[in-house]
């Protein structure tokens, strides 16, 4: 590009001066693109290639086509992981959007120490998930955890939390909500502050206030903002890994083994590389489809 | 209709509820880290206790935690630098030429689960004997920092007046000088936000270091995860480790809190 620019300069300097011959910065993008291609795109393609083979530790890889994918579809463990992922996703997303909307409205009403309150709201999602998992282990311990003790003081019998096959997903969803509802709250706050004040004034003139104003005015206007938050959370929630790996190890049994957890176990604990890669690519497809559905929705509700 | 005074009190109560919900677990973590084992598990909880530094002493003197923290620091700083060096010029070029495909490419690549990259990385880096080195940890965490830096910086470069770049170019300024002497200094606040986000995300990320770090390069997060695995029932020490790991990202995040949320959500808003 620089030689072309040089020739143009030699031939018609006045054109350069008039700004028609634009300077090119294109090459500056190549180092980053090269990195992404080498470190991310190439491994992705490589994983896709592995997923078409019967590749395990210590055996000669053998091309088997889509057999790994077919095996996944009939593997009860994978189907369980699929179910776990969606149950956890549904519970956590619903909790986080609902609580996040509430938090956003509460934050929007803060007049005193506004800066401090927002700063505090940021802390949970800046913490490493490992730390959140460690806190959950200590706080939610069935026998000596303080949460059960606090519930006991108001007469609630002790709960098993992360140790209960039945409630583990809800417990994990609650812990993740502690960490991420404030994030949704701050996005909602941003959305609220970009809404025109005139709409709310008009609603007030018409006597639409309180709960009705929330349902008929605020919530519809927040639609695009909530969808943005939902996309961001969806990508993380469908790939749920850290918290279950730390706090439950996918257990008890396989009650909290998400697809990502399943793929990790297959690949790194059982060394079934082909099988694991197929599971990971299936998960990637799930994430991508979900994001695209939300993107479509967002375009539909944009005003 | 509720009278305004009642509504105000209701509002304050909601703020208080939010603050308690966020801060109580954190306070419990920090308090526990200063308690002897017996006090950590005591029920009803002991709010008044004799604070001790035993847990921290054990953490730093009896385990490799100090070295692990150093490893975390090296990896996080290295990956942050990598992210900025590659991400900043790319963001500038993308903002200037309005060719969005490289940004979209990084975004899509980011959507794949980390486990997907891990397996090929493990196989490929094993062949060149790099598994367990700082190099491999910094490179792999670049998969987080390059997209983060790129997407965080895009809006900042986008906001630069085009005339400024055009006039610099008319004065014979070369592209790299335009970037280095004009564009970068002007987006300095964005660089700070991007650097902090890169650092925090790398510091907090668990999976890559779990699978790719060696005994000497084990990061603080992986080390503290191993404490759980070893069935450490010394909750005081566990909470001391948790407090130490949580501290750097929290301090950094508070410095840029105002720009943080827009930085975090810009990827989705623009995509």
C-alpha cells in the first residue's frame, strides 16, 4: 500500500492535500488478526478435525466421521449435561434479569453517596469466580455454614444447598446471581439514564405511576437494554464452568455437570479427545445459535 | 398513593438491602480470614473475636502462595501488554477504515468455550515443550486480552476527530507516528481502562492456568483451588487466600469504575 501511496504522492501531490488519497492504516490490523487466527481460529479448526476422529490418549487416531456426534446424542451423561446446562441457564438468567432490573431502578433512585453505592455494586463481578466459589463453600456449608444458621433463627430447617442433588442447580444459580445481578443492574441503570425524561413526565401527567408505570412504560422501553444484558449473560451462562468446577465438581453425582464441565472431564480426565471436542463444538454451536436468536430479537424490539 | 416520605423511606430500605446483600458475604470472608479455625466455624457466629494473622502467616510462610501470586502477576501483566500491543493498533485501524470484520472475528472466537481451545493448545504446545512456561500462559491469556483490548478501545478511537488524523497525514506524518504520537496519547484514558480490564480478566481466569501451568508457574488462583481439592478444613487460611486474590482486581476496578460498565458491554452493544 505504501508504494501506491508513494506513487500517488509523486504524481499528484495536490490530490493528497485535498484528502482524496487516504492514508492507509490497514496493516495495523494484521498482527492482531494473525494472533486471533493462530491462537483461536486454527485451534477451533483443529478441534473440529479431532472431533471427527476416534482419538484418545495412547491410541492411534482413526477417522470416524460424525460418529462422535452420534455417540453424544445417545450418551445419557451428555444428555444430562445438556439438561443441566439449560436448567441452570434458565434459572440464573431469570433471577439475574429480574434482580438486575430491580437493582437498576434502585440505583437510579440513589441520591446520597451515589458514587459509593455504584462502586459497591461493581465489586461482586470483579471478583474471581474461584473466590466466589470458596465463599459459597464456606457460607453454604450444611452443618457449620452461617446461611443455614441465619435461616435457622427464623425457623427454616437446614438446607443441603450445594450437597443436594435436587437443589444444587438453584444454589449455584443463586451464587452466580449474587455475582452478576449487579452487572445487569448497572447496564439497566445505563439504559434508564438514556431514556427521555419527557416520556416519564407524560406518563405522570396521564396518571400512570407506580407499578403501572413500570409495566407499561419503563419495562417496554428497557427492552433493548435487557436483551443486551441477556446476550452478555447468555454467553457466560451457557458455558458455565468455573463455579461448578470449584464448588461442586459437577456433583453431587452429575447433578451439576454442565456441558462445559462434561467436555472438560471427557477431554482432560478421561482423555477422550475426539468425544470431548465434539461436545465442545456442540456447545459452541448452542452458544452461537442463542446469541443469534437474541440479536434477531433485539433488532425486532429496537425503537 | 404513597406519601413522598414513605416512598423515600422505602427507597432507602431497598438501597440498604442491596448493600447488605453485596457486602455481607465479603465482610464474612475478610473477617473469617482474621479468625482462628475454632472461631470461623463457631455458631452462633462470633462477631467479637481476637483477630489473628495466623492464617496469613500460614499462607505465606507454609505454602508457596507468595510465589504463586508472583506468577499470577507475571502472567496478567504479560497478557495485558500483549493485548494492548496487538489490540490498540488494530482498534485504531478498524475505527479509521470502518472495516469491522476483524472485530467481528475476534468476537465470534471469544464466544467459543475456553475448553475448546484448551485441548488443541495442550496438544500443540506439548509438542514444542512449552506447557508449563510463562510463554504459553501469556500467549493463551492473550486470547482473552486481545479481544478485550480491541473492543474496549474501539469507541475511544472512533471518537477521535478524523480531521486531526488527516491533517497530520498532510503534514507528512507516517502512519506509525500518527498512531504513536497523536492517536494513542489522545485515547490514554481508554488505554487505562483497557489495561485494567485485561489485567483483571487474566488475573481472574482459571481454566487456562489450571491446565497449562506447571509446578513453578502455578498461579494464585490455581493454587488456592488446590487448597480446596486437598480438603483443607482450615477455613481461615482458605478465606485469607480468597481475600488476597480478590484484592488486586477490586482495587483496580474501583479506580476505573465509572468507565467499567460501558467497557464491559461495548462488545455486545456494537456487535
